């Protein structure tokens, strides 16, 4: 899985440089009425990193891939990411994802590739996996990177 870890680090480092080219004022502006601003999206990505880091670690000590979800809107609102300094948010996001990449890299293949019949990735996954289909930690790790890339496209290509 070192390829996924390396890809994650590369994606994050390249995106961080592009994100930092955005002014604080532009990062504070919602993309459209009712949509999150880049600050709020990066805050959401920090929350995603925190939650998935815990999932990746816990999964290596349990027989299922069942994890609590979280209210993404509430997490963004409560933490008031829209009021934070843009450079600080990007730095926190970058550093936390470096940690996530190292957890991915360190996961032994025996844990990463072990099929887990019981999971809730049909409810918490970015690219949901049907409930009856066995899941792997490797799937969840790749799903995390896909989710991150989706939000980067919203900010950088939209």
C-alpha cells in the first residue's frame, strides 16, 4: 500500500502549494449560495483525516469495518473553519495527511487485504460498498484518497 501512501503525500503536497496561492479572502468565499467555502472544505478534509486516521488504526485490531459516522455539517460549523487563517488550515491539513499516509504505509498486508464481511461502508463510504459485499481496509484507504481528490477538484478545478 506504499503506492497509496506515496500518492496521498504527493497529492496533498502539490495541492497545498496551489491552495496557498489562493488569498484568505478568496478562501473565505463560498463557491455558490449554500455551498462551503474553500476554508470550510479544507476544514471538512481535516475532519475526514481525523476520523479516517482513527478508523485505519482501529481496523487493525478488530474483525469488522464498522465505524461511527459523524455529522459533517455540524463539525464544520462548530469548529468555525470559515473564521480561521487560511495558511494555518492548509498547514494543518497537509501535516495531518502526512500522518495518515504513514498509517497507510505501516498497515501490514494481512490486515489491509483481509476481507471483512461485516462493515458499514455502504453508509459511511465516499464510494459506498454494498452491505453484502466483503470489505477490506485497503478499500477504505483508497476510498479516503478518492474523497480527498473529489474535494480538491471542487476547489482547484471548479
